[in-house]
């Protein structure tokens, strides 16, 4: 009988987590061990200098909590420092394009590196194995190498989208980065090449030997700050010492008799609950999965939540977020009535439409005792910067702040930007039913939403739920994947919608899920990557 299940976006990570479970580790050990491997084998999607959100339900320890580790803007940031450099808003609404791209690529792009601190904190509080022990598989992959996957090369070589530059500069602009990701002739590594990162192996060995604190106030911290100071970066010793994840109870909602536990702002869980509350007013099963009417109704719920997020949701330390209003059933009922009347909600944008970039990854773990862990962690936007000799890449999450003062997402020292990261656990009664999460930037909540509807309203198993064709509406345009029927597209156009078809069969977030029913688990890994679910 299956005792536990792990689902992750990379086979190496899923295998590492499964091995930890077999060797007596708990769900926290398995998730953190898998995530550490992810920082090595998918180093533009995540990293120890990244950010994220984790959600832990541990009835064996009497714990249900979330740990938020969003990166915060350095103390050197000033609200108006980039307002005269704005070229335009990114076409997908995810950040702004600046004249010199300093918020996207380079030393000023990095927010505070929270990930390693959060991993260490979770293990100390709730794990059974040491950080040093769990670093061993990640060190081995960094030292011995791993095969470059098609997904990685596609990310590096993808043409410019949403008004941004292409991604090759992320791995080729800076010499310390170039030596890791390119061949001697300067060409990027190709599919099947072995990527070795001995500098990262050395860094991880040092962390294993002397502890995570070295990254924030020891020898590694000295090297980080020296590199920042030498290259116009913003991160200081003060910023590193201030890196502290926030532990808060989950945000709760309900949907068709299920209890929904998700994360709080600045995470995206508030959008999930708002959309589910709206959609509870529609018989989605009777409407029919991915019919034109289904796409219209769900897309309008997405647009309403997106417009509310843009206007009202940000870092609660800096913005008064109307959580009670946006998650209330009465507000949802009023929004559902608008949809029933055929109203179209506008999503104001400078440049609506476009394709969202994804620099994020996911791991889910659950066991037969009802313990569950889901975490989404990310670089936000890879900065392209690697301190020579350290091997890891810094996040570039400054790219998603609004350079215009006076907005919910505007710049301020010590501020976190809204993120759609929304690791979620759905309960039937007191027991977990779905454990899920996704990478995919602004599409994360839209992917999580559809996977939840697929499982709850349409009875799909985990793999079916994450594999079914998806769509998204994060602007006035409805975007559809290539497996949404042409007939449905034509019908939506006939309703007056602008529709963009993407050439990909699997897109709009990469959802990973574990389903638990009557003591039986099944897992799903999004087919858009070569991740996998493994039963133990």
C-alpha cells in the first residue's frame, strides 16, 4: 500500500524526495531535500537566493501553518528611483520594462534572498533530518553533473516575449554565469550536455558544514555583499541579516462543501478563494468542461480577481488589503450576478495580452497519516548574476515592482511584491483531499484554479486534473492552449471576446497535485515539464 507520494517538476527532485521518504524522512524532509535538488538541476527556475511560499499541514505534530518567504526590496531602494526610466508595462502585466533593464538583468534586480533561510527554518521546526544530510543529493548533482533537459534549453533560447528581451543574456551576459552554462566557444549548453557546477557544490558543502547562517552573516555573506558593492548592487549586510520568513496561519475559504486552505497576501491565495466563491454560483458540471460558456464564466471570474488584485492586493506591511471583502460570499454573489448578466469585466493594462514568463518550480508531498506539504519557490525573474566562485544565481524579483509611486505594487525599502504563488490544500472534513501548487507567474492561480475545478466538479484524478487543457484571462484577452477546440474559440469570438491561441498543448502554469481519497493516493505532474509523481 502506498504510504506517501511526492510530485515535483523535475525527475531528479522527485526521486530525491522519494528516497528521503523511504529512508524514514517525513514530508518536510522530503520536500526540502527535493527542493534543494531543484535549486541545482533547474537553476533559473529557483535557487537558494530565491523566494517562495510553503504550506504545511502536519497533524502528527499538531501543526497547520504557512511560511512566507517572499523576497523584499533592499533598504537602498527609493520609491521614485526608476520612475523616469519607464518604457512601458510588460505586455502580460507582470512588471515594467525600464530603459536600461536594470530591474530585470543585473545586480540591481535582486531582492533579498530568502529561500535558504526558509528551508533551514522549516527543517529546524518540523523536519527530522539535518540540512547537511538533505544537501547531499544536491551537492552530488552539482559536482557530478546532470543532463540538460529540453525544458532548460527552451527557456534559454526562447525569443523575446511580452516586450522583454530574450533569455540568453540571463546565462551569457556575466562571465561568472557564462562559465557555468556555456561551452568553451560561448554557445549555450545543448540538450543532453552534462551541466556541472563545482562552485555551487563548494558553496553547498560549506553550508552543510557550518550552517545556513553563513549565507546571511558569515563568509558567504561577505562574498555576496562585496560583489554587490563592486557592481552597483543594492543588497547590503543589513538586508541579509534582516532575511526572516514569516509564519502565519493559512487563509481559509470554502467551495462546494470543501474547506480550502491557502496562503495570505502578498501570495495569490486570496485570488483563488475569490474565484472559487464566484464560481460556486454556477453549475459548472452542467455547463460542461471547457465548453464556450464554461470558458466564458471561468474567464470572467479570473478577470474580476485579476482586476481586484491589481488595484487592491500587495504587501500587507505596506498596503491595507481588503481580505475580508475580497473573500466574502456576498461580494462573490454580486460578481457572479454580473457574469450571469453577460457583463465583461475590464482589466486595465498599458499593453494587454502577451505570453507570461515562468521562473518558478513546485513540490508536493503527502503521506498516509494525513501530513501534507506544498511549496512553490522561485527566482521571480533570474537576474543573470552569479558571484564568481559561489555558483548560485540571484533572484531578479525587483522586475515585478511598479516603478510608479503611489500604487499597491510600488517600490519601498523592505517591501515584498504581490506574487501569484498559492500552494493550497483542499480538505474534505478534517482530512486533506488535494495538495497542489504550480509555477507560472501570473498564471499560477489560474492553473491551480482549473486543476481544483477538474478534481472537485468533474471528478478527475490528479494526473487528469493537471493534464486537461487550460485557458487563462489575466487581461481583456482570453488565452487558450492548443487543445482547446477551434469551435470553442470561434464561439468565444462570437461573444465579442479577443482570443489568443498559443501553440503549446500544455501551458498557463505547470500544476502538480496529490489527491487523497479514502486512504488512497494518486499523483499528477504537469506534462509541460518532465517532472513526475512517485509513490512510496
